[in-house]
C-alpha cells in the first residue's frame, strides 16, 4: 500500500520503520521544520555561538525489552547515551535530544513544514489537504501520529469513534524556560524538581555530548502552566526566572539567552488502547497518548499500529 503518516515524531517513525520493512510505500508529513516532536531541540544564536536546549522531553527510559534493543542500538551508533544525573535508567539523545529521531527520519520520505488540515476522500483513496493546497499524491491508508487534540479534529468527519477517544484524552500544557549564561552559576545540584511552580529544572549543558556555555531548561509544573497558559513570553520568562533563582538559592546574572516556549500538548494522557486501526477505512491512530506520557510509549504505540496494519 501507499501509506501517509501525519506526524514524524518517534511514534510515526516507529510505525513507518515496520511498514517500510514489510514492503509498503510510506510518506510522512510534519508541521515542524525538522525532526523531534516532543523530543525537539531548540538552537539559538548568541554572541558565544549557537546554544542548544532540549526544550521538550528531558530524558527517556527503556523498560520494554524490544525498545531496550532499539535504545542499545542508538547507544552503539552514538546517538544516545545514559545520563546518570537523572537516574540509573535515564537516557538522552546525543548531541541533542532529537538525535535518535533525526537518525530515524533520515531513512524515510518526510515532508517538513507541512500542516495537514483535513482528509479528502477520492473513491477508494485518501488525499491530504495542507494549509495552502492539497497534496498531489493519493494514498491507500492514513496514519495519525500527532497529539490527541489535533488527531480528534482530523478524525471527526471520518471516524467519530476514534475522534471521541482522542478528544477525551486531554494533554497537560507546559511552559518551558531556556536560560544560558556566560559564566557558571556555581550550583552543585544539576537538577531541581517537584516544586509547585517548577516541575523540572536541569543544567542542559551537563548532558553527554553537549558543548558551549552553561545552559538550563526550566519547565513549569502542569498546574502553573495551565493557570498561566495565555501569559505572554516576557511574563513567563520573568516569573520562572525569579522562581528558579529562589529554589536554587542564587542570584541570576544577566543571561545570554532567556526565552520561553509554550507546549500546549506537553504531557499526554493515556487510553486503554495501544493503537487504533479501522481496516475498512484504512485509518490508523498511534502516539504516546495512547499508552502514557513517556517516550517509550510513543515507540510502542507506533510499532503496535504497524502490526495491526500488517496483520
């Protein structure tokens, strides 16, 4: 079959891997400019050079034996490494969190910076409608590997049962602050967590393979992010910087970088399903939100959907 996958994060690429290996022709489409999804990395130019921030997922674990084999291969290829500071099971991408996703995407037909806004039915085939024009190609099947809220809107006209499941699986938002400093802050602890305002703060520059000045990724708690979801970036930078200074017990110098990013769909929910597939319509759904808010869940859901399609 010719299969379109909407979303080129880890779940979509995991699904694509299995389908391509079985001989199907797969095309992926993603609204982002490059690979990563929730494992994205932000690069910002400064007077001290480019600085990278893992502003999405901070690390991942591998508890499923099949996923552990995949992660071990990433380690052998040098695109992932353990990060003991976050725990004995913690892994990160190297030299940035999106490195494993970037390596996976290299082997696939991915169209970036393309937002898919609806499906069009063409006899027994599907056509994708982008924000400016329809995609020329026709597909036998379509996979949705995007956050639940986005999947619900696209699914509703064609598969209302799947759409209802997605709509009922709400994600938690997250405001993320990225700070970089010309000199070290001199903090002994590389990680702060479980504060009512700041759920997680980590010295990003301490992760394996990172270079450049001291950088921090500071993620607000779900409750704070929800309460301040519509605040402007300047307000968020000021409030989270002040709180970070307070919990770390230091006076922050003037930063090289102080930037905030709002993830509307940061921490996914979970359902009773690993994935969903309608063989009559040839519509499938996968993503971390099917199984839970972990990187590993994205991989497991994508491979589960591929198995459903192949079966």
